[in-house]
C-alpha cells in the first residue's frame, strides 16, 4: 500500500518464533529481531557495538508458519516489512504505544551461514491444495509435458 513506512532490518532472532492461530485459523508468528551497528573506533583500534534496536515483528499466514518452521533463536535474518503503531491500555489503566513490524519478506542471512531452501507446498489460499496449479508444467516432478523436449521454451 502506498504511504506506509517500509523498512529492512538485519539482525538476530532473540528467541524462537511463537506460532499462534487466530479464531479464523490464520497463523501468525511473533518474534523479535535484535539489530545493532558496529563501528570501528580508530583511536583504540577496536570494533564497538552501538545501541541495540529490539524490533518486535509478526508474520502472518503461510509466511508465519514458514518462519516458525525454519528460523530459530540466534539466526541472523534479513527482514523487510511495514511499521505499525499500536496503542493499548495496561491493567493499571496506563496507555502505551508500541511500534512493531509486519513482515512481508524474511530469510536467513548468508553472510556467515548457509541455507538449503525447500519450496513449500501451497496450502489452498489460491484454491490449489498441496501443490502448484494444474496448468503449471514447470512445477511437475514427473518431467516435461508430452510433446516438449528437455529444453525450456526460452
């Protein structure tokens, strides 16, 4: 949507993502990313950590389920999403405002680690349970459609 504040944050997960489900069955994973800047201090010839930003995040539906299955505490991630402000009232009657990130995309950082992505089965959000649409010839694991060679059409 236009007019929304989008950010990209790189940091480490402070704990395992917590997957919950709404009353309608939509999954949502909640987690926190800790990010801090490191700068080199020439006067003492050492790296120094800056202040740490703890960003509370949520990932919805399939993305939330994938996050909960794939990422764990300490994993270095790159996440992009939209900032949201939420105001609530505490049990003492105080009003509090928090800024959170609704994640649109997230993945492990490959700077200091490796990963082996595995395509997830579709869950029916587009009407095709358990796989790619029937008219997608490239999604089949049974080889190319009849009448085509081994070469892709491009």
